[in-house]
C-alpha cells in the first residue's frame, strides 16, 4: 500500500507541476500573440465597434416589439442561415463531399471486414486521413466567418450578459490605475473623484494604491455619463439605469484588442490616460434562455439547429 | 432530408409542444385534495403579554381568533426549554419519549462530559491514509464511515404518519430536527431550524476584527482578532471549517484585505475577488466564501461554500469589523444536509437568494459579550425577521394543501435580550432604557399579529389555523448557582472545588466523595453507582437523597428579599415515561419567575456566591418551573380541550387528517372536548 501511495502522490505532484508549466507557457504564448496583434486589431476594432454598435442598436430596435427570447431566437436563426450560406460559398463543397464519402465508405468497410485485421487497420488510417482533410476544408470558411461572428457575439453580449441597474440598486464601480500612475503606498497622489450625477443616488468611495472603488446606488433611469477626475485629467464612463432591456457597457479600457472586442459599446480610454480601466459591476441578466452565459448556449444551439435543418434546402455539405 | 420534410418536422414538433403544454395546464387541480392545517410557531410567545395586548386592542388578529375560535395557555414541558418543548411538539411525547431533557446532556460513562442534546457529530474513524491525509472510501468494498452528524432526538415525528398517509407536509425552521429526519414516502418537505450549526460546527461563532483587540481572544459565541493597519490597509484572516481529511485537522482560511478611507468613515473589504464597500454602521449583503479543503496531490481539492455578512461597526478612532457566523450556503450546501429532501434548500435559495441557515440566527452572544450595542442587536434581529417573513411568503406561495408549519425565532431571541416587564432594576440598562427596549418586544408581537392576520385572510375558514408557542417568558433578575449550593451543602466535594470538568477554573471535583451535581439549565443528577463512571450513591440510598435534596432546595430563600427561589423540584421518574427516562436528570429544578440557574451552573462550574444578580444582557428567560411559563395556543376552530398542552399538538394535527393517534403519543386533540377523547378503557 505504501508503494501505491508513493506512486500516486508523486504522479499527482508531477501532473500538477506539468499543468503549472503548461499554464505559464500558454500565458507566455498568448502575450506574444497579443503583442503582435494588438497594434493592428486595436485600430481596426476602434473603427468597427461604433459601426457595429449602431447596427446592433438598429437590429435590436427592430426586435424590440418581441419578447427577448424571441428576439434571440430570430437573431440566432438569421446567424445560422447566414453562416450556412457563407460556408456554402467559401468552402470547397466538392472536396468536402469527397472527404465525407471517404469517411462513410471506410466506416462501412470497418463494419463489413471487421474480421480482416489488415483491412481494418488500413480503413482506420484512411478514416483518420479523411477526417483530417475534412477539418482542413473547414478551416478557411471558419476563418472567414470568425470575425463577423465575434463582432455579432460581442454585440449580443453587451445586451444579454448584463442588465442595467435598477433605480435604488447598489453596485461597485472600480477604477484601476496604470502601473505608471503616481501613487503613494496606499492612495494615488492626486485625489480621484466621481462627480455627482442624476444616475447616482449615493456614492461611497474608498481609494487604494492601484484602484479606487465606489459603491453607488443607482438614481434616476437613463443613460448617464459619469465624470471621474484625477487631478487635471477627466475621464467619462457611461452608466445605464433602467428596468428595460438595453445594452450596457460594463468596462471601458485603454487600447487592447481583447477588451475592445468584448466591450465594444464605448470608445477606448486615451492612450496617455493614467486610468487603465473603469468597470461597473452590472448585475447579470437572470434567464435560463437569454440570460448571462445561457444566451451563448441558446445562440449556438439554435443557430446550429437552423444550419442543420436548412442544410438540404441550400444543398450544403459539412 | 427534403425541405418540405424539414418544415413538416418543425411544424409537428411545435404542435406536440403546444399539446403537451395544454395537457399540463389542464391537469386536475390538487389544491383541495387535502384539508389545510396551518401551524404558526412563535417561540416564546407569552400568554400574559398576549392577553394584555389583546385587551388593549393591540393584537386585533389574535383577538379575533380568541373570539371566534379560542385562546388558552398551552402547557409546556419540564424543563420549558425550546429543544425539549419542540421535541415534545414533534413527537407528541413527554421528554422521556424523545430523550431531549435540556440543551446540554452528559455522558455518564465519562462521568459528566457535556454535549449538545439534540445532535451529535461522529467523526470518521477509518479511511485510506495517504501522505498527510485520511480519505474515507465510502463505497464497496471499503465502506468507511464518513464524518456524520446524527439526530439524537428519539421518538417518531408526527409528520411520519402524515407522510405514510400520503398527506403533503411542509415544515419550515423546525427546532430539534437537525439533521432533518427522512421522508420515507416523499410527501414531506422540511427545513431544519434551531440545532443547525454554522460551518465551524458550533451554534454560531462570530469573528470580530478590531484595532483595539490586543491579541486573539476566544469567548463564548465568537472570537476577537487584532487588526494592524499599515498605511490604511490591514490583512485579516477569516477562519473557516476544519479540513477533516487531514490526519491532523486544521482550519481553512480566507484572507480579508481591509482598506480604510484616509479621511472618511468608510472602508472596503476585499476577499476572493469580491469587494465590499461599507460606511460606518452599515451591514453588507450576504457574501459567498469558498473554503478550500486541501486533498492529496492526485485528487482535486474540495471546496466548501459558506456565507456571511459583514458589519462595519466603527472606522475611527478604532476600526471594528464584525463578521457573522459563517452559515451553510443555501445555494450550495454540499455535504451539509439541512433540508429534506436535500435539494429543497437549493430550491428555496434559487427563488429567495441567500439567507441565514444556522439554527440561532439572532446573534445574542455578540450583545452578551458587549460587542454589539442594543441598537446593533436590534438591527441584526430585525434583519433576521425580515428574511423569515420573506421565507414565510415563499412557504405560503408554495403551499397547496396538507400541513404547513412555520416557525419564528424572533419572539424568543428578541425577548431574551429586550424583555423587562417590571419596575425592578434591569441587569444592564437603566429602567427607562429597559422599558424602551421592552417596547420592541411589544412591537414585535404586533408584527406577529400581522403575520397571523395575513394567514387568516389568505385561508379564512378553508384551513385549520393553529398559532402556538412552546413556552412563555419572564424576567431573569437573579441567578442561582446550583453546584455552588451543592458544594456548600456537602453534596459536592471538596469544599474548595471550582468546577466539575474544567481544570482552568480551579480545583476539580472529587467524584469519590460527590453525591450530586448540576448540569444544564435545570438538571440535577445523582452520582449513581452503576450509572456514572465514578458513582458513589447506591440505589437503596437514592430515595432518601432525593427527599433530602428536594426539601433543602425548596427551603432556599433569596437573602435580598426572603422570597423562595425554587418553586418546585420535579422527579424525572414521576413526570417522564418512555424509553429514554433512564438518561434523564434525576431531578429537575423549577425556579420561580425572576430566577434561573446561573451561567456557570450550565457547564458544571461554581461561582463565589450561591445567589447573585444576573449581570448579562440576556435579561429574560423561561427555564423556570413549567407551570410559571406556559405557551399560547390560538385557533380559528373552537378549542375544546380544557387544559391543552404541547403534547396535544401532534395528536391534534393527526386527528385533522383522520390519522389514528399512535400509542407513543400521550396527548389528545385540542379541538375535541376531553370527554370525547377519553378512551373507552
């Protein structure tokens, strides 16, 4: 038993060490990709986000007479159909058809010649090769569809992931400073203030070395522009108060393509700002269909189902 | 698939969904299948105060019940303590039938080692030892015993008979039923109340952090920890549950980072990615905490989820932060089972969010330890009541026939701290203040009257409504140290001993010369040969010793006013019957109103004086002679039994459904006259 324990404990330690190394490696690799992509994507997203947000507002205004889950369903169906058509015209349908036929043929061969060891091995190899080919043919349409799909999901996210604060509801606003911002041990050298606003019924703030947190109580409904002052520097952030379904911008950050992609509703903070980000902790939308995180599942299930149902109609193979 | 086929499939699926939905909505209504019986249990609601307030027109709804149905004092148990009384309500039996005789029992095999009477945690004694851990493998072929908590209340609860008869039962916050008893037939839903521990395993351990606490200090009900601020930031450690998988169990911890505003009276507290900003005097909402139980490296660590609220009592000159006992998380209770069926708790939490799950919700210890002011306690107790009223609304909304029982602790735990109905000197407050706070009890009764009114309005005559309490209340002005008295009269030896069990108090008792000892709030045990480990009293000496003790106890007078202190001394073999009588105290001391066993008596300690003033904020009590603090019973149906008692409640409920009363229950329906319920034999 001692030997088993020794083996298990050392194996466990080895797995944990490997996992830590993988995480460190992945983080390092991502930081390189991020550094390489950021100068280009950040500029592209800064141009695209306002357009996409306006388009999103228009689409959701059209869907507004319907219950939210119907709007989500219609949008998912439309996305599924568009993605299907995009796939139809950007993929090599003939090659995909051949790869699928090869897969079917080899599966059939595996069933028919299961007693023939040599045939079985050959079929398995061919099967793997056909699957690899199929994956390769999928790559191009996938990369074509990825950008518009991400932009669409970002627009859906700012509407389905968080909801506006209700009047009287409390939450926190967190303002983070950049590493370069001048601070003492505990507080910024310049006092940071959040100006009174009709959207704020109460403000209680506590500064810290790297960030200041305000607990706010939502005031009157509407889209409010909050003003933060840090010495001579003035920063704005949108606050949404209301009971209706509408988009909210949870975070406003400095230029970074990842943050810009996920939070497209507000322009980036100025590059020379001492503020790194301002985040409003909006509550999650509470719904099993269109609420936080579930909307994404609903979207994929409905859009995939749509694509599968309409696949024969448009004669698409995948 | 052809396009037409695809469209046909969609249409057929939609049609099937619509038809299925219609079928569900057209299901026969089950609302009226079972008679409705609604029982509202107000712990400690006092009949005298009720009567005074009804006469003054301040309890209109209860007064209406008094006039249309009935109102009577409800005979309580001896001792009139909540776990004992509610266990008798549950089983319809006297304490000899359910085995709960006090909050605290003793194990005679270990002479007088005390333990909580209603539940017992049995640690795992076997498991797979690997590295620094011991993992119980509960599956075949190992079948190790995991650490588990067992319900020690004996007897059969009345709801088992209803469950068997297929009658739905909904029980909320019931005391003396933790862990909740199982429903064999699936018709019972129960949320356990008094007796449910916090995550630290006790009955409420607060954690208090302050800059004016010089060093860590443990006290009954909590622990005080020092805080040191460096540049307005301090680090604190919140202690969580023990990791019982470790061979040497150690507490888990969560780190708190506290930032104090440099100039304003506010602070922010950060832990596990959460940030709470509070102004001085503010309470936070419920906060979730995750305590990680470290496992061997080849297994994933386990997480235990808990909830707490933070109270920023003061920011300057000293920062004082109170953290409630860490309650079991109702949305993620893990292995902690506090409801039957186990998923009932998450169903409630899905709808209501987080709420107190520990049995003692009002933190009276924080007030007794002078950590809370009266206002702090009142605000915390008020929050508890608000939560319970929300839970009550949930209970009513989900009730569709059968039995509904709902328990309120506020009438007990607010009364313990705020009740004072005389002009005598209050233990801690000037008389004016005492009167002011007694008014909060009066106001609370008015709120409870509204609860009754809402229930009556909702059900009218469609339901049998029973409003009851387990005991009444009285001032607790003077405390009697039973063990000191026994020592001074030679029943406990040596004459200089200070405690039965705690060596830190001073000299311990010599059991070879000790004939009797006190433990718990009313219990007096003889040191019997063959029962106690070091017993010296032989059975043939028992009667004489009981007679002698009874005579002497009844003769004791308070030197302050020459009034008798003890109203009655009960013999357990006379007032109890049932399978558990042998484990009961031999005698039960029934004090006069105004008196109670001293704090030190309960755990076997001795004080300097036999009788002294109560100096605690716990200024009212009910652990006196049973006939001095009856409870209440109101009903919208005529109360026909002449002297209803707690043990009658279970038979009353069973009778409402035509379920025969089992022989283990000794009472009879209070809605039938005594003549009718007499048995032919």
